[in-house]
C-alpha cells in the first residue's frame, strides 16, 4: 500500500508541482496512523527524494529559471528553518490533537487559496515581472513547509504565477527545484530530531521514484488544471478530517494514547 501511495503522489508532484507534503502528510496521519511530527518529517524527506528524480527532467528541458529560484531561496531557506523550530517546540509542549488541528488548517487554507487562484485569469499582456518581491512571500511559504511539509508546491506555483512572467512549464520546473531545496533542509532537521520512519520512507520512495520519472515524462501531455482541481478538493477533504480528529469528541481520548507509526 505504501509503495502505491508513493507512486501516485510522486506522479502528481511531477505533473503539477503540487502534492509532496500537502498530500503525503495527511495521508500518513489519517490512513496509516503516523504521529504528526513523524508524518511531517517523513513527508519532507520523501518529497526531497521524489524531486531529486523529477528536477533533472526540467533542468534538461531548460524549464528552470535560476534568477527566480535565487529570489525564492533567499526567503524560503530562513522560513523553513524557522518552521522546523516551531514544529519541534510545539511537539514538546502541545497535545497531539493541537498538531492535528494546526496542520489540517494550514493544508486547508493552502488548498483554498490555490483553488481560488485557478479561477482567476492570467493576462499575459498585463503581467509584470516582480521577482524581486519573491523573498518576502517565500519566507512564510518556507515556514509553512518546515511546520507542515505543505506549501512549496501549491503556494510556490501560485507565487510564481502572480509575480513572474514564466511559462507554465517553467513555473512547475522552478517550483520543483524550490521545493527540493526546502525539503532537503526541512527533512534534515526532522531526521536530526528523530521524526522520520525509515521503513515507511523506504516503501514510499520505492513507489515515488517510479512515479517521479513517469510523471515528469507525462508533464505537458496531460491536462494540468483538472488534475490540480481534483487534488485540491481532495486536500480540502483531508484537511477537514485532520481538524476534526484534532478537535472532535474523541480528541481528548486520542491525546492520551500513544499512536505508533504503521509500517507494513
């Protein structure tokens, strides 16, 4: 099951740039019973592995804008470090239900913003390059990635569409490289804190490598918008379930029970 999950998520990442942390974290938490911090750490590390195999395809096609990527990383790297520290601090002092609620809310808001953006037309003739503003907006995105593993794909692509004149393919390629670096740094922090399940990560990665290669070659041949809408609706459903698990009637009982990661 974990291999199939890894394959499907990685395929979606490679085609749309959306899905690494946004989908992986709630699926691990809800479907496999993985605790929040370990789900975030495993999702970040999985996202890095997937994007290592997806990014070269965009590099070979010259669909990565290095100037824009530098602006993103100036804000994103400090942000992901800050977000990782926030998650580590909350893990020590907050009940598990609080983390479920916060992670669910962050993922839900991200999905809503991206859905709204998909309904707005992009007028190429009026588009101005405002890449110099990217660091200011990349910082909160990086912080979100460090805390929940979500945001680099959904909000990163939204940011590039709003502030640059990049083509759709260049937006996906540049955003995948942005997420690659953030996943490397955030995943490194979580590995250091012991928040990664190695057995689970191995199974996800086996499927993820195949999905990344498959999705990269399908990119540009598959209609992105319907797939993105379906993914974002799924994210809204998953985020609602995470929030309910955190604040619902059984949240107090679950907070008193230690849930072990499921690795079959």
